[in-house]
């Protein structure tokens, strides 16, 4: 029954929920905005993940801005990956303008400025609270990815992690990584080959060269201690608003490997750190990843499998992942199949491939008796989208052409002054300001090498027969040192590091200091 009454009935039935929800806009049918049946998203299904897709300039970033601030208002913390640097405006209330007025008149909704509590985070030279991770936490899989290693070289990295784990060598920063690699191919080669198998000097050489490359991209800023405590992302302010965390990544957008690996590391950390929850009325944290195609670009099969597993499992921890990208085909099918919330902005058909992609994108949405989906996708205006979400029973809601609300925070960037002011307000920045430099692999190995030389000297002096006790005394020494003890716990890594070993990681809060 494709008439207006039938349409309104369908939308009202589909988008009315028992629990709390967020209103994102009003339905459109036959070019008319229908004000009596808002399009809502139930809070309880935000951990069922989402997709925001659409051609450039169609409104993806503003949509994520709007969702993020509404979630924050409901006491849910959010984490935004600001790749283009166009999300900083979320830190200040917006100002009305004729365009916003017109839009909200059409919607029949009052537009109100929204003040968010924002925290700017940084992994690079961008100003903001410093996020770091140790090489150990990063794990062999991600490290191989960031270094763009082949299988043989990745094998060498796995060996390095195994050796460091067994010998309680804390891999904190890039210096530790480099030192341990050098040790593996020089002084420690015999010892390691005896216990672990061949060490390819060529691989080690290639890895060392790639380390220089990522250092040039600024990776040394990111590796080290104190590593970022995931609990700091999930905070409520005194007004009950969830924290709006914005990771400023605009200066790493030209370095996809660094950026995407960072993103995966963060996800793995969040996954490993957050406790298991049952069904919840609202999520704990929702993560919005703009330019999500970068995560999947050039990903190995192994990595893709791990991402897929993580997307499946992280849901039960109350974490929702929202992927923002131009075309749904940027996301692997296995991941796409896990996304309950789908919001499709306009796609443009310039080429034959575009038309194929649009056809495929349309198939991604529930069949509608009210819309010709494939055609409509190309006709949507800016800030309009085709929407389907999961209802509280986990069933997809009917597809609805939605005119979206305008964000209540500023739709433009902050000035340098405003940015600085927001950063100065941070209550956690100080905790991460200064890099720690405690004893780690590089120092321990340096000592060991010295010992080796000394004992060699002694054996040569006393007795020409080589002794075989050094490695044991070294291990004993490492275990008995204070670093050795604290590090045992830290060397168990997050999902992307040791998924296969099924290791669980202690909450870092308890183990770091
Ligand atoms: N919900 C909305 N309300 C009001 N204006 C909007 C809305 N969505 C988009 N716009 C307008 O469209 C412009 C482009 O939106 P936006 O930056 O979100 O596009 P995008 O899809 O993220 O583009 P890109 O792919 O280039 O990043 C905004 O600057 C704003 O003027
Ligand atoms: Mg954008």
C-alpha cells in the first residue's frame, strides 16, 4: 500500500522504541518532509556498529558530528578520528544561520546550539593530549603492517617478540626494537638460533631500513611510555555528558600506514581493556572512523580476519564502531555484514564502475515498497540520506529517506586560539605530557653484550673452552630486576597481537605504575 498514510504508518511503527533513542531527522516521501514521524535510533543498538557512506561533500562528517554530540548528551562517550581536521568545531556551540533555520523549519524541529565537553588527542605534532603505545602493546601483527613487511620479515618480527617475551625484555620504544633486532643478528645470533630457529640477517637489515622510514613519518613520537589509558576515553562530566574525544590526525592523513595501524592498535587496546558486559540500555563508547577505507587498504588476509573477529566481539563490551567512507564497497563484506546502522548519503554516477557500485550499494539496504533505492541514492540532497537501523529486537527497520538535523555544535573548525583554550582545559593532558624512559630492552641488551664481552675475555684468559652459562644468568638477572617483574604482565598483548594465543590482558591501569 504505497500511499502517504501507509508510509507514515510504516515509519511510525518502525521507528518508535520502548527505550531511549536519538532523533536524527524526519522522513521524506515524494519530496515532502513528513513531520509527524521522526527517524530515531535506539541507544541500546549503538553497539551493533554502523556505516555512514556517501560521495564527497554529501554530509558524512556532519552526520557523524550530529550523532556524536547527541550520544554525548545522553551520557555516552565518543571517540572521533579527525582525519581532515574538520571536526574541531564540535568543541564549541554552533551559531544559527539562514540555512540551518530553513532546514529546521522543514523538519519542524527547533535548532539549538550544543556545548560539548571535548578532549583533543594527538599521536603526532598536532596539539593535544599525547597518545602513546609501547612496541610490546602494538604486537607483531600490527608492527609488521606498519613496517610493510613480507612474510619472511614478519616471521622475524614474531621471533623477536617471542624472544623478548621469554627473556622479559620490555620493548617500549623504537630504540628497543632496533637494539633487539641488532642483537638478534649479531651478538645474540647463536643463542637465538639454538633455541628459536634461523635468524635471517637480510630480513633484519630490511626491517631496520623500514624502521628508519616510519621514524621519518613521525612514528617515534607514538611509541613509548606512558601508554594511553583507555579508561580516560570514557568519562562523564559534572553535567552527565559523555566525553567527546577527538584524535587530531590531519598531519598523518598522507601516511595511511601509520594512521590506519594506529587506529587498529587503539581498537585492539580498547577491546583488550574493556570488560565484558551483557546487554545494555546504552553503549559505553562509540568510535567513529572517518576515511575508514584506509584501514582495509592493503590489509593482509590474516589482518582482515582479525578485524572481522574484533568487530564481532567488541560489541559485547558495549563498544560501537562506525565506519565512515565514500562507498560501502570500501568495507569488506564480512565487516559490512556486521553493521546494523546504515546511513547512505548520495552517490554520484560518473562512470560505469560508479553505476555498478551504486547498484551494489542499493542491494545493501532492505527492500522498500516506497522507494526506488538505486535511483534515489543518486538524487539525495546534501544532508539527506537513506537510513536503516536495528530496532530493539535486532531487526532492521524499514528504509527511510531522511532529512537530517543540523549539528548543534559549530560546523566549522576552531581558531588556533580556541583550540589552545580547549586543550588547556584538559584534566588528563599533564599525565601524558612527559615521556618516561625506564630500563628496557635496549639497556638490558647493552648490559648483556658487555657481560658477554667480559666473560669472553675471562674465558680466553683462563681457559680456551667457551662457556655456555651466560644466557641463563642473564635471564635470571632480568627476572629478578624490578623491570622484569612488572614487564611480565605487560608483555601479554591485545587482540591484534596475540589473538591466536587467546591471551587476555590485565587492565593496564593496575599494571603500569
Ligand atoms: N546535516 C546537515 N545540516 C546542515 N548542513 C549540512 C549537513 N550535512 C552537510 N551539510 C553541509 O554540507 C557540507 C559538506 O558536508 P560534510 O563535510 O559533512 O561532507 P562529507 O561527506 O564529509 O565530505 P568529504 O567526503 O569531502 O569529507 C557542510 O559543510 C555543510 O554546509
Ligand atoms: Mg568528511
